[in-house]
C-alpha cells in the first residue's frame, strides 16, 4: 500500500538551512506544529481546561479565558457560549 501522507522534507530542509536545528530536531518541530493545527476545538477546550485547572484556576475563570482564546486560534471556530464550553468538558 502506498503512503499518501504529504512529505514535508522541503520544510524540514528549509528549517535546517535557516536555523541551528539538526534534521531530526527540525522534523520533530514540523510534526509538533502539524499536531497543534490538527487539534480539534473540542480537544483544545479539554486540554486548556486541564492545564488551567492544574495551575489552580477555577472554572468560572477557566471558561472565560478559553472563550477569549478561541477566536485567536489559527482556524477560529464559531463563537461558543460558556455553557457550550462546559458541555464540551463535562458532557
């Protein structure tokens, strides 16, 4: 079976030429960036909730902050209410 995933070798090579990164490091950076942009809105909301909760924030503050962060994502989702955000996290 053929591998149909796009190759990012040109981007990896560009990073190697333009930074002090070695090829393996540059490849990991590319994969990390791609994973970041593949994160769904729901996954982002859940991850940020866990991170903010772990830092000691309370839910009222957490959901306000997430709501403020969402429009600044690379591909901003439609505006979600605080209730919708809570439902993503708690079902």
